[in-house]
């Protein structure tokens, strides 16, 4: 099975077709991001029935391996079980440690194209990290964060926005203007062209507004991560998400 959207997205409509198989081997690519995606997909598909082909210099992506005449059966037989045990030795971690050292730039995260100073401070966007932006009312937090998120989104980072303070329509207008880098209200004949390009970004919005129950918001986030392979969540702002609790 080849993934139609590349090695970083497993569309939910594919999942039922994979239910019939007792064993699934994931071989997505030859870099660290593809390896991380393979582990994520294994969790979706039930890690107990999944095996992973670890990327490496001597093991390119499948199509290249086929062209090179490598023994694909042998590669598949050498795949590692995806299910993790409670205790591991360094021998089991050795190759992954080497991968982190050899792919230092990728481990550092996805760099912002528009904010070199932010790259210096945060080293890039990495999964599993929480960043909080603070500042007085009207200081431009939302405007900055919308462009910060747009920068990542344009590089293929699947993003979920939770805007509790302003409407999604207004937020989308700001982001579309930032995307087009011009005042579209003065050039409405170009709206459809820019909107078509903006629509193709892996960007989603939660429909909450005002103070919300935190469990409802977290359940929605969890669903988005599973269905849309979200790797970046923006909350604006924490006060509205927390409600009165």
C-alpha cells in the first residue's frame, strides 16, 4: 500500500482496509521523520500486529530499494516489532541513538522560515513540547502566533487552531492576508486564487468560542490528532480554555 499523501499522513478511510491483515510492516522512508511517522501509524493500527523497517544509509525507501535490486523479502523479515516492552537495553536503543546523532537538524525540529531568532531560541517546532507566549492585551500575541503557525503549516506541519477569543472567520481572514502578503480587500479579484492555495494547507480549526469545558476540548484535540495526524496545536488563549476551574 502506498500512502497517497506521502509518508506523514495515514488517511482514516484506509484503516478499515488494513483490518483484514494479521501482520502489517511499515516501511515509509529513509529519514527520522518517516521513522517517527511509522511509530505513530503503528499505534493507530495496533502496535502488536505491526513491524517497522528502520531507515538507514544502507536501506533506502522501498521504491529505491527495488530499483537497486535489494532483497525485499529479506528486508521485511528483518523488520522490528512495533510493540515496546517495559525495559530495553542500550543494544535495542543503539540504532535510534545513532539516528538522532546523524540527523541532528531533523531532531531539532521544523525550522521557521520567517523567524530566524525564534529558531535560535526554540531550535524549531518539536512534538511533545509546550510553548507559552505571554504579553499584555493588544500587544499582538494572536497576530504573531497566527503567522508563526502559518509558517509551519506551509512546511507541511499539520496544525489545529483553537481560537476561543476571536471567531474562526476573523482568524482565517488574518492568516489568509499573511499568506498572501497583501491587502486582499483592495484586490478582491485575486481572492479565489489565494483562497484555493490557502485551502490546500493542512490547517484545521476547532469551533469552540468563549469559555469551555477542558475535557471537551481535550477530546476534540485527541480526535483531530488521530484523524488528521495533527502535530501542532495552538490554543488562544489558555484563560478561555480553562473556564472557571
